[in-house]
C-alpha cells in the first residue's frame, strides 16, 4: 500500500487551472476533509476525494478556498 503524497506544500504560490486565480497554499489535507454537502454544492467537476486537497488564500483578497490538487499548478508569474 503506497501512501498519498501532496505535490505542493504550504507556502507554494499556485494558479487555479479552471478559475484562473492565483494564491498561496496555507494548508494541506492528504484527502478530502470537508462535508459531503460542501462537495456536492461547490466541487462541480467532481475531483477525487482520495487525493490531496489544499487550503488556499486567494491573491488580492481576504478569501480562502479549498481546492483539489488536480486543479492546481505552480504559479509561473515572476513578480518584480
């Protein structure tokens, strides 16, 4: 049995592939850790629950969100 590993870590700057926002990872769950009600209401693309999910603070805002790993990539924008 292999252990699930997160691709990203706290502090990584990320880009959401679908919703095109940037943010910073502030927490990691190795599998989905929210309510089934939330999943049905918010996770419309039905990402897998048995893979890592991330707590993300959205750039330029006070909003936090919860995102499946498959919807994230490292933010390639270089800030000057």
